[in-house]
C-alpha cells in the first residue's frame, strides 16, 4: 500500500496537504482514495495522492487524458458527485474500468471545483459490503474534502 503523499500545487510553490485525502478516506470509511489534479497546460489528470492501493495497481491511472470516459473525468465535466453502487454499474458505464479492475467494489467520484476553475477530482472505492447508497454523512465528507482542496488550490 502507498501512503497518502502531498501534492505540488500546479503553477505554484504551495503544497496540498495529504490530510485533504486522508480525512475524506477516514470519514467515509473508503478502502481506496485517489486525488487527481489537472496538469498545467495540458488536458491530462495526474494522480497526485493515493491511499490504500499499490503503485502497481495505480500505475495505469497515474496520467489520464481528460477526454477519457472514466468516473473522475465525467464528475469533473458534469460538476457533480457520481456514485456507482455495483460492479454491474461500473462495467456498464465504464467498461475499461471494469476490465482493468475486475473486482467487486463501489465507487464515488467528485470534482474539485474552485472559484474560477475545476482543479481535478477525487475518487473513493469501497468493498461490496458497503450499503448500496452513500450516506448523507459520506456525501458531506466528500463535498467538504473537495471544497477544502479547492480553497487551498484557489489560494495558491
């Protein structure tokens, strides 16, 4: 497993603290957390922070073109939280994800939206014994984590 690591804020000398992702993972009980930021000057998301996943498994997802149809890019485009409550939902909506990660899990993806820009997104995974819907507390923890990240990025 890789620890959550700090992310360099694009275009600045600031640091996005690892607690941004760690707090959301802890508060939601997620097994895996991923935080992506847009690369400066190119339409690519970079995996900046990861928790609960090995480097080998995360390797195909370290750089993702924003044009790729995956949950985090769709959450960013749609500017809303996406919830995929079953492996069938994932396989139907995102066949590539279902093939690369053929495990049973549930997934939430949320955009990190600042005052004037979408900075990136957050992805969280839970095992199948998670209830079929996100609780209000989990939704708020995700939203609060994304707001916190956006506020830090906006100030950088």
